C-alpha cells in the first residue's frame, strides 16, 4: 500500500490537455523521481499536489485519506510542501524570521525574538541543517536559500515534500549537501517527490520513478534496479536518443569577437578572450566565478569600466544592449524569468521585440511580417503552444527558452550569440534540439559562446573551453585537451582539490 | 447558460459587453438620456478626461504613473490664454501652451527615467510645482480672453458635432494605432511587462519612458486649451483632481497598474462608462455628494471584474 497516491488525475488548460488519467503511488520513506520533457505535465502535477491548481478529475490520497485542498495553505496544513524553482523567501527578513513567518511566537503581537531563535535553532539542529539563522536571507547564496526552503518543510513537519528542479542553480558542492539532507529526510520516513531533468541525480537519489510524456503516464518504476538511463530517456521522448550531444566538427574562420581587458563593477580583474566565426566557445566555472558577469559586460547589460570589444575588427563603442545588438552581439540571459521573458505579452510579441525594427517603417509595425516571423520560429524551434497569441507566462520553462532563442534568431546580422545556461531546466529531447541549432548557427558563421555549469555539456558541445575561477579566466583548453579533472581543477579555488568534487 | 454568460463577461471583450448592456439599460430607464442634445453634452463632458486618458494609458502600461496631469492642464490653459493675449496671436498662444505641456512632461520623463526617481513622487512634486506656477502667473485669479475667436475652439462645429469631440475622436484613433501598430506602442507594453528583459532585448527603455511623459505633456496641453476655451478663461484652479478621474477611467478600461496590459477600446469604454454614470445621475437629479460614492463603487466593481477575468485566464 503506498502512502501517497495519485489517482486518475486529469487537468485541462485552455487549448492544452496538461494531464490525462495519471495514476501512481509512492511508498513512505521513498524518494520518488518525476521526469518528463517540458510540457509533459510535471509542473502541473506538482501544482495540483500543492493545492495551487485543481484537478478537473481524479484525486490525491495520503495515507488512504482523500486530500481536497482549496489552497496551498490547505496543503501546508496537511503536511504537503512544494519547494519551487523560484524560491519563496522574504529577502529582507532573517532566516529565523522566514522560517517562523505566519507562526511567529509572540505575546500581544510582539515577537518573542529569543524564543523564535531557540525554537528554530533546535528544530534545524535536530534535522541536521547547518545555517546561521540570524542572517538575512538576502545575504545567502542560492544554495543556502534552498536549504532554508527545505528547512521550512522540516519546521512544518511535512509528510510529503516535493522538490522542483532543486539543483538547477546549485554548484556541485551545494548539491551534495542537498542530497545528504534528502537522504536524512528519507530515513525519517518522509515522502519526497523529486522533479529533475538530470538523470544522474535521479539515479543516485531516487528509489522509484515516474515518467510523464504529453500529460500521460509513460512509465512507472517501483524500483530503479535494472533500469538503464537510455531506457528512461527513451520513455521521456518516446524514441531513442543515441548521442545527446551529436557533436559535429566544424572549420572555424577569422576572429569574430575580440574582448580585450574588459572589466566592470562586478568583475574587477580585466578579462580578455576571442571567439572565431563558426566556433563554439564554452565558459565553465562554479556559480559566482564571474562568467555571467563577463558576458553581461560584453553585451552591455552592465556598464563596463574599462577595456575594448570589437566584432569583426570593428570596435563596439556602445555600452548598452541596444548598441550591442546593432553591433551583432546578442545574449540569452541565465535568469529567464527576470531578464528574458516579457510577462503578460504574447509569444509573438516576445519573439518580435527586437527584430521588428528591420521591417517596421517609420515606427509602424509590419503585421504580416511579425505573424510570419512568430509562426516560423514557433515551428522551427518546436515551441509547444496552442497559438502564437498565448501569453508567454503560460509556457513551460523550456518553451520560454525557445521563444527567447527565437527572439535572437529572428534578428538579422547576429555575429556573436552568447547563451548563458541555455539548457537549464530543459529536458533531454529539447536539449538535443538546442545543441543541433547551435551547430547549425556556428556552421553558418556565427561565433557562439556557451556559458554552462554542466561540465558534460560544455565538454560535449564546445570546440574550446575557457575556465573561470574567482572572477578571472584561469585556463583555456581545446577539444583534444578536454579532461574532466583538468577543467575542474581550473574551476576550483586553490584551497579545494578537484577530487573533493569529482568524487 | 451560466457558463456562456461567464465566458461572455470574462472574455476579451467582456467590458465592451457590459458597456453595451449598461448603455441600453440607461437609455431605457433614464428619461431624456438618449437624445441628440444629451449625447453631445455627455461626450463634451468627457473630452478632458478622455484626451488625457489616451496618454495616461501609455504611462500606466509602462508601469509608470502621472499625477501631474491636472496641474499641467490648468497651466497649459493659463499659458494659452495669457500668451494669446500678450502676443495677439491665438495660434502662437496654442503653440506656447502645447510647448509648455511638453516641457513639463519632458522634465517628468527625464527625472523618472534618467535619475531613477519613483514616478509617483516625481509627478506628485511637479503636480504641485506646476499648479504653483499657474497660480503665480495669474495671481490666483481667472484670466479672461481678449479675442472672441478663442471661444470658437470649443464652440465651432463640424458636421453638427463640436470640435472638441472631433479632437477627442481623432486622438483616440491616433493613440489606438500607436499602441497596437507601432514599435513605440509595443515597446511601451513590453517595458510594463518586464522592464529589465525589455532593456536586454534592445529596447531603449529610458528614451521610451521620456517620450511617454513628453507625449502626456503635449496631450495635457491640448486638453488644457480646449478646457480654457470652453470655460472662456484661464483658471489656475481648473482640473483639480483630474488625475484621479483619468486613472480611474483607465483602470475601468482594463489597464493594469502592474503594467503590460492596455487596450484603447478598453480605455474608451472606461471613459464613456464614467461619463454615462455621471450624466445619468445628473439627469436623475442625484445629489453630487452621492455621485462620489457611485463612482467609487463602479471603480471597485470594475477592478473586481478584472481580477476575475485574470484568474479565469489562468494568470496570476
């Protein structure tokens, strides 16, 4: 008898059947993986579990009891806690305050500060979570914030904890800490739903696994013994993917982008590098190594305080994105939600926002052209949507990423494409598609820069890797020099040995 | 049946549907409402609010706010009258009024976009500064118009319809086009949706915001001129509280204060609903004090409806 039961869950959104007739069960004290491509229905299922959305049909049972939540608060009170990709903490409050929010120990409305610290401290100590609870959340790293979110679940004595892509913005070290914590929660008999795109994590952590595809149950494994990765990938995409990187050697041409001693407020050490036409250059490093900061300087997203940038030998004087785009440099940012999508506006508008200047006359839009552009890229990038008029906020993360890629691919005269974490939160099938696209663009002569925290990814698709560490470019390797250990060693600050992370 | 009704009311055109129903009801129930004279009077009464709502829509759509519109309207009216009197040319007077409006709007825009001062605070300040200027220029008194031609701006008719209503209609048309069919309009909506993402997508956010406020100034100038012509003088205390009526009309018309969402048809309906409510209450001899309450209630209901619609669309 399973502890948590999903029974015939069905959910329809306008134009999309998000879930149809999904049933499976999870035993107590198990970490249960939930996998599937973007738009397969994972997020919807989690939203229903959290009380944020209602299923059109079907029910969720915990310990045999039917759960009928009318709100996330209800789910909370029933011991179901979902930890989302976007963390929900109040940055200006301390850890202890965040953990007590809504349940402050108080007398006559005055918070008993000492008691709060003691209570929170004791609870976290018994759960083995090690955070300074008097710090403000805004001073914590993303990894630490994630811990606080999990601590919240611990504080509430959750019975079911769902984690949605918890490691997507964690370094490998932080991930290890998270895994240790999950192991401890499992030992305590909690049910953990683990949503992830990363197969190695799922195989390392999970006891059982459910794979969704197009809103339907594609596979359910009560044990992962004897299950292979290829099998799971095939279940997710509905076909076999042999080599997810599909690397193709290319000839590189002349130097396209030359970055010379560029520095800025968040990148003190001047950085220099080059990228050639047809070349895919990888930037690897730990979170906070300065990769994104460097790319933001190149794109003009942040003002640069020194250095020079040139494209095809022509100096780029502009120091704002507007000018960079005109010089042929574009950037897909790492933080899609904050820096990429324009909420409340349609896919069509999100695609056309930059490229429309090429066909607008005297500031008046060319409607026919905009519609055609939107349709072309929705098709070309396989964006899953009922219509180009759909608000971008309603798309899954991977599909949003595709729309943003479409925004830049529809631009004319792009010579340098910078993609920061291009496949974060994206499933295997879509990943291969995006890699294939990058190869094509490189073959057409673009210089492509891929910033990624996933070592296999940069090793799999790049011609050359630059490794950043502590705000400077520490090493440069060509494809024949690629070796996991060398790259990791260059990425780690001197105090740590590569084995500590590689093992 | 109820599902269909729900779909109709909460759909894209829900507001228009409600407007048509309300209009039909008022026409049936309120005597003397549906007459040529009353219709023209109604439209004339919404000219000022309607004109200013055109650009306030852009302002709100870009996640900004402008409280200074009432003061600019009064100030521009003063300038139109005093400059016409002084120069002896009405045309130059009008140009001066519009230039002054544009200048104030431009200053608003520069302070807000370049110096990154909150729009609410900035325009709260200019609202008072500009009102002060209008009072100082006129020594606190109404200023009469020398040339009777100035009255003709408001009194003249074309095809039996007063000029101000034509001006309003033309501005509705222009700004509807600008919002939906131009790069400027789409950039405005994008900035309201996500300012940082828009900047990174190459939109010149600062320049767009400055333009929005400058345009708002120009449009306030036009509204000020027409108002001065209608009340046959420059009144330093004219259009007090206009900003709230205009913002109410926009919100009624489905413009999101969180930015990124606006339609011209919605704003037109918002302006007309406000006008009809007031007009009907006047015809029914409802005392002015009660009218405030009714207006507030209408606004709240409209926002509630909008909320329902957003959640029906699955958006939070």
